[in-house]
């Protein structure tokens, strides 16, 4: 009986103190661009949405990458292109259900033409899309990407 009570108390404490992933911010494109202009950091910026099946399929690759880049000068930011009004009903529940560990922000821009070319001249607006950049180089991938491709692209950027 004591063991059952201890387990129940432990479960309740873990449930209360466990932090579920939610959006860390809502950005305009200029906020995002300012954030990723740190000269001593390599940024991996993935543009995705909860309704985009290929986007959702590639998200585990970014979480896996986070495990090996944690506490380094490589930063991963997942940029949701969902609507602001869907944060509480779709985006945050999705992040929690899928246990997404990377930092996630939402890009609050109505017109893609206002920000697409600011991210990359190569971007047609299709998602998933990933920008990998450091102070010297940038690579833009406008397709689904896997873990090995991410590692290769990061190595290429850092080597140049």
C-alpha cells in the first residue's frame, strides 16, 4: 500500500512539474532575421506547419540533431507558418502531443511576398524549407530533409 501511494504521489508531482513544449514566441520577419544574425552561431531554421505532412515527417530529424548540438554554437529554430489564431487549438497541442524538443516560434506574417525573399532568394514559398546559415555562408533547402542530409549541410556550411 505504501508503494502504491509513493508511486501515485510521484506521478502527480511529475505531472505538475513536467514542462510541456509550447511556442516560445511569435515573431515578425524582422524579429526572426535579427535573431539569426549572431556572427558566432550556426543557425538551422526550419519553416513548417502542422497541416504539412512532409514537414511533420521531418521534425524528428531536428530533434535528433538537437541532441548532438545541444550546448554548442549551433542553434535550431522551428518556425511555424500556422495562423496566430491556431496557437492554442492546433500548434501548442501538436507540439505537446509530438513531444517536440526544439525551440519553436510562429511567424506572424500575412503575406508571404513580404518575407520569402528576405529569408532566401531561392525560396519559392513551398514548405518544408530549411535555412542553414552562419556568418560566412548560407544554404537553403526547399524540400523535406532527413538527419544525414542535415548533418552534411551543416558540415558544408561550417567548412566553407
